[in-house]
């Protein structure tokens, strides 16, 4: 029990060394810009319900397909709904799903990868074969199948994406953990007679927190892209909840006559994804990993 | 021809720190080298030796810059040359042999091709001419079967052979100056002795000048004519090797020489206090002030300059110290201390750990072993075979032998990390289970292990407090406050202060890290501490301090040590008994005094003869061949293939008998003890006298 209560403290102590990562992140101009973009988006996602001028389903019947004006800064859509309101609110669901799905992915994938590296031997070998087999199935395909079968609830989306990204996180976490498993300080802990849970929690995980952090940021960025694509295809966030991907789909047919309905959601989505990637790249450079080689699944 | 080969004048180099500020690494160094001269450069780690050595090739590490002075090679200032001009000098007329031979060689390229590449680059050789030269070079460095060897990849060579290939590559351009950066660090004594001998021979036959960078005084004494001592980026003493060794005038040189353990003395030298200043701490006056017993107000305010002394000698003897006359007048330096003085020898020895007929193998187990057998793969020979030994309470048993002899393997087995294939292990009169997991929790604290490399054995994410807390939390019922107090007290015991509790390992020096590792082991209040090469990653000055600490703790706590080392001088200082291991088999075991006097087992004799004593002119006795055996022979004596005294087929066929030379002193050899005693010289006292190889065999 003692060891469990110590976990938060230990986590905080390990996070203190992130002060250094934070500083090197800030030193890179791209990292700083990315971080700023992400912060602005997060602020909007949290605060938008309190600051939007209209409700997302309010219809202004006289002003359909209006161009930007003082009344409607981004214009209105074909129903006469305020686009500014819908764009501000349109990221909330997708960001929520992405953050949660990435957290689930890193939690189970990271933990499993670390454990496999630690256990090693036959168990590791068999499990990794299995993971490789799962990796051979494209993640998005799995998500599509599940969504087609179970419908597009918030929970279904989060869990399936969390599963799909977790599979590749297993590999990353295992690889990172392998570098430490054979090191003398782990051997020292084993020779001391430490219990296995203690070795993993106290000795191994603190050394992997930074890798997992980068992993989380990158997975969140990919998950966001995935959800928006799904929404665009009609398998993601379901109406009436406003969503960028869905808005692009709804408004693209009238792109030529009324570009605003497509332009603003695209800008919002693109800026967030670019922001996360800039921050993520700077973050991984700051802690000596380079993820630019790796492709999303 | 009056021109010197190399002239360095007032050289100052630095690295850019922040905005316009430089951290000076090499400071105002003036030094010259004549043709064919061999100059040794010594100093503790971080003193700027490598940085200086690289400037002789006109090379600076990224961010480095020459702030003042010049390096002239045959009158040409290297740092004023255009890149292509520099390239024609570098590698050809000045070559470097780096510390780690394996890093200098490309792992995926055959060694012959790599040398040919150098030849093509510098001499424009190609085809048959190049091939011939490659074979010549490899023969020159005494590699065997060169025609076959050129086709091997670096990983198919032993450490000593790799270093020879690296030397051959350095020689490929027939350079006039060779810069050698710690070329033998990390090699076995026997291999090292062969490499040193080779260097001396090359120097004599080709007349190549050499700058030999090392912290190993013994190696320097063997190779060099002249010695320069570097401290905090400055040359503090420079003179003929014999003069400097016999009569060092700078307090730092005295400290360094004094902290080298000597085979010829049964004690450990006095550790030098303090450590070198970190680069960038430029203070007024002499940089050595904080560590100097002779320092006074003048030293703190006036920079000493490098000036000639009036000492006689063939080479001018220079020193940078205000008070060198006083230093000389103060008499001899470096007293030896008897590490075992504090330990009560009167007690009846009580066995603590008993290993009987232990076999250890890294071969596959269980299902994998069955599969391997079914596929007809031959079973690999035992890494350790019939290992029998007793460690008594409070004693230090040293385990010596070359790399790969199975020393660490035995420690891992005792620690319960690698179960033995066969045999019995008793601890404190009870059977000891073969894995940590199967040992009772109450047992765990009694056996502790300290590793060679403290960088790897301390978790970089933990603070010293967390590191010391781990064993306390695990083994003792203590509250948090109690554990914190105990951690502080432990730090005091290893001569650190409780201020260190909040630091991470990255914020400690090598010696400090190893002290923390020692403190962690002693936090458990162990009966037995397994020390695996605990000082070999440390500077001599730090090594002496850590050994002193270990001896002191043993005197206070009465713990027994299994002390694994390849340094026979250190072993002589710290051990009570010694076991000599070859290919996982014990050749000789006995009390320390008996091991270091004839009769020796032929393998012990080989090891002792190879130790480089810091005595100028002394040369290694290369008794056995420089080969690393991949696996032990199936029958007979384990040392048969390399033994210089092999008596015939009996050695190949029959296991040598255990002969008792005295109480508890066993030698496993077919040669009768009397015969061994008569034919062997006392290598310890002989080590002081320059000698030449009896059976020189450079292969
Ligand atoms: N994990 C392993 N798997 C297979 N073989 C191993 C393993 N570890 C060590 N060996 C082999 O066992 C033998 C003994 O190795 P060990 O590390 O015990 O030697 P050592 O005497 O401690 O050497 P050194 O002085 O270099 O530390 C060597 O031949 C080595 O290659
Ligand atoms: S100058 Fe002074 S401080 Fe420096 S070495 Fe000489 S006596 Fe010591
Ligand atoms: S038994 Fe033979 S081979 Fe072995 S050490 Fe003795 S003489 Fe040498
Ligand atoms: Mg070892």
C-alpha cells in the first residue's frame, strides 16, 4: 500500500525534470508557436459555451448563406445558423475524443509494452507476434467496422480509437523500455529483492515518462485527424453536435458560392493539427527522440 | 633541421558557453616535441588532455575555438591552413589512435578494406600495391595469419587485436607524429602489455614521434621518454620521464604519482584530496590552490609561470609552481597506508559463503534447450566450471582474471540473478536458494552488489535520497523521518554531506556516484558485498579514495567482500585472499602474501609479469600469447593453449592436480611445486628493476 501512495509524489518528482524539457521547448521558435496555438484552441474548447454569441442550433431565417458581417463574423450556413458559433464549438467533441482516446492508448499500450519488455522471454515473444498481427490491420479500418456495427457514440469512438492507437504504442513503449531493462540499476533492484511491481513503478516508468508524453501528444494529433475524417464521412461525431469535419462535408457542395462554411472549419482544424505537430516535434527534439520518421497508423 | 617537429605556443582553446563567453579548456599551453620523441601527457579526467591532443591535428570539437596561440607542425600553423591543406596533413603526417578502437572501425566493413581505404586516401595506393601494404602493416603490428585476418569484420576480433588494427590504420600514412588517446584503457593487463611493447617497438623502428595521452602512469613509464602533466588545462610540469618519476617537483605530480597503487608495496597509496576545477572556473592565481598543502597568499593572487628548474637531466625540467623548492625540500611524498590495519586478524575465521562444485552456463534452458538439442546444436561449454570457494566473515576475497574469465558471472550467481547449472551454495550455514525470488525476504539484505559503472547502476531519474531510501524501505521497519536521517548518516559515512540528498546522479562526479552506490549497499547492513570492478571506471586519485572508504567500512561493519578486479596492485592492497580465474576455472587460490610470491601458477605469473609498474624503463614480460580464447578446452588444463611453461601432452589430457603450497594456498598445475619455485623469479621485487622479456612472444 505504501508503494501506491508514493506514486503521485514520485510522478511529481519525475515531472519536475520536465522543467528542463519545458525550457528547451520554449527555446525553439516553432515549439513556442505550436504551444501558443494549442493553448488558444484549448482555451476556446473549454470556454466557448460561455462566449459564443448564439446557440449552435439558433436559426436566423432571414440571413441564410450570409457573408461575414458584424452580426455574424464568419457568416451563416444554409439553415441560417451562425458559423462563428459553430466553429468555436465545433472542436469540442473531436478534441475531447482525441485527448481521451490518446490517454487510453498510452495507458494500456504503454503499460503493456513496458511490462512485455520487463517480463521478456516467451511471453514477450508471443505477445509481440500478436501485436504485429494486429498492426497489420489498418487502425482506421477497425474503427470503421466497429462504428458501422455499434453506431457512432462518443464512448464507442473513444474506445475504438484508444484501442487502435494503443496497439502501436505497445511497440514504442516496449522499445524504449528495453533500453533500460538490462541496465545495472534494474539489475541492482532485482538483486535487492524488490517486488516486480516496485521495479516497474519506481525504477522503470520514471525513465519512460518523457517518451510516453511525446507518444501521447502525437497520438492525440493523429486521433484528431482520424475523428475529423470520420465525421466528414459521416461515421464520427453525429449531428446536431457541431463538428469541423461534418461542417466541411455539409458546406462543400456550395463551396463555389459560399466558401465561408468550408473555409473556417478547415482553418480551425488545420491550425490545431499544425500546432500540435509543431509542439510535438519540438517536444521530442527536446528529449532526444525524433518522431518525424514515423508514420501515423 | 634545428626546427622542432611540433611547436605549441601559448595555446588557449575554449568552448562557447553563452553570448560571447568562452569556457577555457586548454589554457596557455606551450610545448614542443622533437622528431621521434615520445611524450606522455597525464592528468585526471576532465583536465583537457583529449582536447589538447586533438588540436595537434588541427581539430576542435563543435563549438570549440582557438582563443590565443598557435600549433605549428614543421613550422606551419595548423589553424591558419585551408581545410584541404589541413586534410593533407591530418591522417597522413599526423595521425590519431582513439581511445576505443571499436569506435574507430566501421562494424560492417572488413578490416582489410578499411586500411586500404586509408591508404587510398592518403597515399593514393590501389590494387596489388595497396593489398601488399595492408598485409605489411598488419604484420608490423604482429597480428597472426594476416591473409585470413584482412577478410574479418571488426566484431570477429578480440579487444587487443582491434587495438592493433587501429594502430595499423594510424601507421598507414607513415605519420611523423602519432597522437594516442588512452590506447590501452579497458584492455586486460596482458593485452595492454603487448600493445605497449608494440608501440615502443614501432617508435624504435620507424622513428615516429608519439603523444601518449593516459591517466595510467605505468603505461606512460613504459612507452615515453618525456612526461608532461596537465592540470585544469595547463601544463604544470614537463621533464624527462626518469627525472619526473624519481623526483616530481609539482605538488600535483606528486599527488598523482602517490595515488597509483603499486604492485611492489602491500599498501594502498594516500588519496589526493579534492578534484579538479570544472572548466570555466577561472580564478586568479594557481588553479591547484584548493588541493595544495603548500599554498599561501602568493599562490592565490599571482599566476605561477612554467619555468625551468635547476635539476640536472638530459631534457629541461620545467615546473609551474611558486614554491617548488619548498616542495622538493619537504622530502618524499605519498605514504603507503595499510588498509587492513583496522581489521582484527585474531578471530577464528568463520565461513560465510560456501560454493561447492558450482557450474554456470549461459546455455539455453528448458524448452529452448530441448529444441537446440533436437536441432543438433552442440551444447556450449560451461562458462564457470567446478567453482569451489569459501568466503569467511569479514574477509576480502579477490577474484582476478582477464576479461571474459567469468568473474562477473560468479557474482551474478551469488546474487541470485543467474541460477547455476549444478553445485551447492551455502550462506551462513544454510542452503542458499538459486534465485533472488526464491530466497526468503529476510535473506535479501545480507548480500549486496556494487557495480563497475556507477552511471549505469544509479537510476538517473532518482535523487540520492530516493536511491538510499530503496534498501531502507525494503529491509527495515522505519518511518519516513527515520529513513531520511539514516540516509543522511550513510552519506556522512561515505564522506559526502546530507546536502547531496536532493541531487540526481547526473549532478555528481564519477567518484561521488560510486560513493552513493557504496552507501546504498551498506544501507542494507550486508554480511557480504559483491564488488564488481568498483574502481576501474575511476581516476587513480578517486580510486584510492573509494578503496580507502571500502576498507574503512569493512573495519567498522565487518562485512565480507568478494572483490572482483583485474588490477593486481589494487588487489594486493585490499584483499586477504585471492582466487585466480582462467576461463571460469580456478588456477590458484591462497592468502594474498602467498599469491604474490613464488611459486606462482603459470597463469598468475603471466598476469603479474604484465603489470605495468610506474617505473621508467621497466618493460613488460610477455609470457603468454595475446589471444582471447573463445571457449575453454574440453579436457586437461584450462590454460594449456597459452601456457608459457606447458610441459607436454599431459597438460592437454589430464586435469591438473591441486597442489598445496602452504596452508590454504592451492596451485592447480602439473609442474611440481619445487620445480615452479626454482624456476620462477620474485616478480614483485623484480618489478622495480628494468627487465626484459624472458619469453617475448608478441603474437
Ligand atoms: N548474457 C550472456 N549470454 C551469453 N554469454 C555471456 C553472457 N554474459 C557473459 N557471457 C560470456 O560469459 C563469459 C564470462 O563473462 P563475464 O562477464 O563473467 O567475464 P568477466 O570476467 O567479468 O570479464 P570482464 O573483466 O570483462 O568484466 C564470457 O565469455 C562472456 O562472453
Ligand atoms: S603555486 Fe602554490 S598552490 Fe600552486 S602548486 Fe605551487 S605551491 Fe601549490
Ligand atoms: S598444467 Fe600444464 S598447461 Fe596448465 S598451467 Fe601447468 S604447465 Fe601450464
Ligand atoms: Mg565483469
